[in-house]
C-alpha cells in the first residue's frame, strides 16, 4: 500500500478551467481514508496552494514555489525554505523596473508584485521601497513576466552570463491573466531546490520511504518528482520528458486522470 501521494496542480489536479472535479476530490478522500497522506506539490505560491488544498480536501502539508518551501497548514509552520540571494533579487528588481518588466516575488507571507500589469487576485503590490522590502522578506522564487518571449530570453541570457552556481532558471512559459491578457514568464530559484528534493525532505520528516510514494505531474518542473518516488505517474497531457521519466501514464487532467490513478492504487 502506498503511504503518500504528491499532486501537481496546473495540468494535473486542475482541469483546463482551473477547477477540481468531484471525482478527483472523492478519490483524494478515499486515499486518505485508506491511510495515505495526499499532498499538493506546486510551482505556485503558498496562499494559492493552501486555498486549493482546502478545496481538494488534501492533507496538511504542501510543497510550494517549485520545491523551495514546505509548509504545514495545520500548525501554520514553515518546515523548510530555500531562498534566492538578496543582492541578486535586488539586481533583477532594478532591471525589471528599468525595462518595464513585471517581477513577482514569492515569500513565506505571499506573492508580491511590482506592477498590476499581469496581476492575479492572490498577489500583493509592493508599495514600499524594494530595498526595504527585500531586507525584511526572504525570497523563495522570482518570476519575470513580459509581453514577449524575446524579452524573457534577454533576461535568461543575462542570468546565464552571470555564471552563478547558486541559482537556476526554471520553467519558461506562456500564460494569461483571468482577463485573457497573455504574457511570457520565467522563474528563478535556488539551484538546490526542486519538487523532487522537497518530496525527499518531507518524506524523511514524515519517516516515509520514497518507494512507497506516488507523484503525479505533467510539466518539466515535475520531472524531478517522477525521479524521486517509487511510482511516478504522468498525466495523459504531460510533456514527453515527464512521460519518459514516469512508471505509468494515466488519463488527462480533463478526464480525471488523478482519480483514475488513485482509485486504482487505493
């Protein structure tokens, strides 16, 4: 019997309309009733993940910001955090400000943003001097958002040219706000952070053998999950790299692939 399950959100637990189906909720409840811990493991920031954890009926622990934070929603305690160096964050903030880019900063207190251009309801505007903000808040993940892919690539070239071993560029993507405004984005996190490493850390904390763990995902930031656990399951809509590293492939996120796997395993 598997002892824990780690579920990605976008493209996995959530359908394309960002909803959690009744079938997936029932399958999570069934797995928990059978004694499993069911955790959300997402690239999203803590507040967003906490809300969806509640909607899904998942367990108390969540992994946020691409594995840079493990949080206990029941006790309100941060179990683990891996941050980006303050000076680099300040440099990127200045670059974003000068070029009119949007910069989003994940912290333990929420996601903060320098502009409402690509704003989401869960984000908070930085209304004070950014140096003061950075001196008071450790940053878990940096997101740069721009109008074009070329602008994102320019930031990536700048970061690559720094030859820093303490950070990694993560997950260049195209997305849109709820109002339909499209943008390009990319993430920067600590080089030692990943969803897979966070799963390993939480399993050690909970005294669970990773061979007794299921992880489900669809995108490149989920590959480390597939590699970390005994049963990596790729969604039917997953990218090739995830499928190649998975033990099984289930239905898509719009076909209740999470429910299909959990009902088969529990």
